[in-house]
């Protein structure tokens, strides 16, 4: 039973862990997925948003009436917009203009000042993160929460997501896998689980275009493949949040498998989640197959598909991305836009 919470902030975290029945049966493993889409702002990033704001309050740089500025693919921004509304801060969000319209609309409704900017690499001074930092530096009483390199982000997962998973599984967890954007979820959860259970296997899941799969395997930072339709994940560098994380292995998941899993989860489990969640579950299945029957593999359901509905369930979008063939035959009637 849920207790009475102190405002919005008390509702972040403590999400259910869902056993994915069909996939568990198929693999002979326990495939468990943390329902982060049930957070009040709708994603795993609510946890990090709360912690980075508290970090700036604690170090004295964020004061009443202040402004919070962040560069984000959208979900951290939505989490921040909630926290700022609840705490009375102004919220300014820089995001790449490639992100879904649903996320931009949610941010606007929540009162954030949204600034879509061209999607250019981190090395370009016009990258959304640098623009967020520059704006914060030139604005009185403004802070840049710096989710990529502020380790208050991974602390959120070290102090909440990791302990929740450990408690929910009674410590019976053999592997944890998820994709990384900032790396906060993977690193913080991994650091906690490894501390409790040193032989737990931590597997980074990477989409096309991200450098981390090869970094884990060959220790090189080199871009492979083109881009990915999975929003919010994939990385071109080792962020401070990822730095030193205890990672044992990495898997690479093509978009075709991530999208197919989005549809399978909907059809077989009634779970409506975005493409990064599809990727995470596909990775969990791969890890389970490698470990063999009888193991417990945990992953993250990052956010809801409602955040991408006009893309993931649109025939013209799927065709434009060459991904209609990813939709399983028995799910084609779900392509409804
Ligand atoms: N999935 C989605 C949909 C996201 O928005 C993000 C964060 N950008 C992630 C996964 C990755 O989380 P993290 O930043 O903790 O690596």
C-alpha cells in the first residue's frame, strides 16, 4: 500500500519490478523489468532530476526563485520541470530538435521554457549541453544541473534504484543490463548491486551509433554504425557518471530488434513502453540466453510509448526509418497512425 507522500517529490521511485512472463518462459530465466514509466514524470529520469536539483540546493548555488537549466533528450527535462514546478524554480530546457513532439509538448505544458536546438555532436560548441551551460553562466541566479557529468545523477540510482532491485529480488539477481544516455542508471545501479553481490553480471546495452559497446570490448572510443531511432540513449564519450562503473560486458542491439520488442511487449504483456525499453528487454533476453536457464536478469522500462506514439505506431514514420519490417506479423494491426 502506498503511503501519504510529501508532495510530488515523495512520489518518485519505489516502482514495481515486473516479471515478463512470455520472455521468462521462452528463456527459462526470470526476466524482470523495473517499471520506471510509472514514475510521476513518466520516466526513470525523475530520480536523477530530483537528485541533481537537491545537489545544487545543497551546495548553495540554487536559491529560492532561481533558474534550473539543463540539456536533455527530454525525459530529464520533464522530471526537472515537475521538480521545478513543485519547488518554485524556473526551468529552461535545451534539447536536440530531433526529439519527439510529445516530449516537447509535455515540457511546455509543465511550464518549462523549451529551446530546441540543432542536433550537433558534443564536440560542437552549439551542442545542446554547451548551450545550456552557457545560458546558465550568463543568467543571474541560474544553475546548470549538468546531468551528464554531475555524479548526483548516478547517486540517485545508487541510493534508490539499486537498493529497490536488490530488495525486490531478495538479492537473487544474476545480471543487470540497460542502455546508457548519461550512464547514471547503469552506473549507480551497478555500483550498488556489485557492492552487495560481487558476482552479479553488469552488461551495458548499446544502440547503433554509440561508442560504448566497442569501448567495453576493445577499449577504443570510435563511432560505429549510423544513428538510432532510440531516443535518450547512446553516447559518444565516457561521461563522469559512467566513469569507473563496474561493467563486465556489453551487447549491441540493432533498432530492428528494439522496435520488434516494443511491439512484442505490447502484444504479449500489455506493456506500452518506448524504444529504449525495447532495447533493454532485447538485451536482457540476450544476456539470459548467454547465462542459460535458471538465472534472474533485471532491466529497466525507461518510459512509456505514449511519449513516442506519433512515431513508433505510425506507418509513414516506420517506413521512413526502414523499420516497418521490424513489426512482427501478428502486431501489424497495432500500427494505427
Ligand atoms: N531511456 C530514455 C527514454 C531516456 O530518456 C534516458 C535518459 N536520457 C535513458 C534511457 C538513459 O538513462 P541514463 O541517462 O540514466 O543513462
